[in-house]
């Protein structure tokens, strides 16, 4: 079986599992460029992964790293991160098969821009926890 390596080496990204897919979102590449790209790999029935590939037509509206993400309802939210730091939130609608529609700016923002934070979903609430609000 082929190794499930990313097409672009990255760090500072976020990962979401939606349906039978693993999504890798944003981050920084080996040349220290902040990314807007999204890759995915299908999860096979035995738990192994197919090859990663860029998701056609799906990129972040803002390059970001150190962000978090959460699935709420039928949406994948990408929250905050560094390119400033960021207080913006983006979202992509999730299709029935786990595929993502293009990202757009969500109708919400963080009250404090931050990076390296955590998120938690409890019921219908999304919590953004900790992180850094000042780049040092």
C-alpha cells in the first residue's frame, strides 16, 4: 500500500475528520510560507489512508497557521490563527459524503484575535480556549 504522505509538508496546520475523510488545513510549508491550501485522504475500511491530494476548488480565504477548527452542524469552521494574529473565522459547508464546499468568511469573529488556542464543541456551543493574543 502507498504511504499516505501529504503533498505539501506543513506544520501549524489543523486536522479534521469528516465522514470517511481526513482533512489537513493551512499551516506553514518548508519555506516558511503560510498556506491557504487544504488536502484530504480517504480513510479505508481497515483504518489506513489513501494518498493525500489537494481538494479541488477549496482553499482558505486567508492564509493561516496556528488556527483551530471545529465541526458544528453541517459546517467546518476554521478559527483564528496567525497571520496577524487573526480574529476571523471561516467556514465551509459539509456535503452528505463528507466533501467540503469552498470556504467563505463566517458571520462571526473572535472577541480577541488569537493563535495556538483550543476549541471545544458542547451541544450547540463552540468554545475557543486560551491561546496567544500577541505575537512576540
